[in-house]
């Protein structure tokens, strides 16, 4: 069982498993990004090519900065941990995936989780395993550096309805917090199949800001600072969202995914 970092492939017994980001796309409402870019360009008197190039560049910067801040947060978690820390070592672009049946109590940064029946996989930013009175609990954390965390989706005043995901998750709002909750719930679902009991699921939002001379104290007080492409960046606020375990919805999503295989 391996994870190939450069191509983001999860390969188990020679088969490519699907990640959460691929699976959730099955139920996301389709968006015509060319049409959206054309409308945006017209409104702001720009060319479509210019708008698309800007969006692509913003996406690149967001991904790279997110990766750097993830590393800072992970390193802090490890240095402050009072529990054993277990890594999945990456050598020459290949990470060997741990067997979920043999996990010990402790902290697992960047733990790859999987389910063989659904041929699905994903990487949790941090998993804590703790045995209490013979019961094996798991806490799952995921760090997000998106610009905002939206707790509600778009509300249509005409229809008086919120935007929803597609069947079979038409009861779930189409906003990033809902999808982050489904992601963590999928990881919990995988571990539950190995007799772990999901306990705490937490989305931790790291709000990234650019250095501002007028807000020097905010920058100096931050635990997480980087310099990226000539700009000083820091986490201005860290917000924790305790999210529910959406087991029923995850099962529906995974069954829908399996029917597409």
C-alpha cells in the first residue's frame, strides 16, 4: 500500500483508490466556469483570458501557502505532543501506508486512511488514538487555509431555498464547511470499520493574512509565519469547528461512488 505524492495517487494492491476530493465531485452541482469568467470579465471590463489566468495564479498561491502553513501547524503539534508520534515515512516520492488494523495509541500526522470495499482513500492532517477502558477512540483533525469557512450555502430569495449538493446528498448544504465535515466523517467511517470509535472531529481554520505595518502586533503575536514569494504571511486567527459525524451521509456517498466504479 503506497501513496505517490507527485501524482497524488493512492495505490493499494495495484489498484488506484479515489480520494475524497474526487468522490465529492460526484455530488457537487456543475458550474460553467467559462460562463462565470465571461460574466466577471464583462462586469470588470477585463478579458476572459486575463480573469482565468488570475484565478489560476490565485489557486497556485493558495495551494502552496496552504501546504507551508500545514507544515508549521504539524510541526507544532508534534513538538507539543505528550503522546507517542508515528509517521508514515516518504522516500523518493513514495509513502508507505500504515495498516489500519495495527495502529497503536498515539498521534499520527498526515495519516492515510482507506477502505478496501469502496476503494476510497484520503489523508487526515492529524489522528489521535486513545484507548480508554478497552475502547479505542479516535480524534480526527483537519487544517484548512481557505479564505473563509462558509457555514451556509447560497440562499435563493426567489425559491427561498439554500443551494444543496446533488442526490444522494440533496439534504446537505453546498458550502465548504459541509464538505469538510463529510471529509472528516469519511475518515471516521474508515476507522470505524476497524473497530475504532470516532470521538472528536475538528476542522481548524487557519486564516492567512499579509503583513501590514499598521498591524505589527498581530503579526508578532502569531505562532505561524512564513515568507512566500517576497510576501510576509501569518495566521491572524485560528478557529476550531467541532463538526458532527455524518455516518449516514458518508455511507450514501460511498455507495454512490462504488456504483460508478
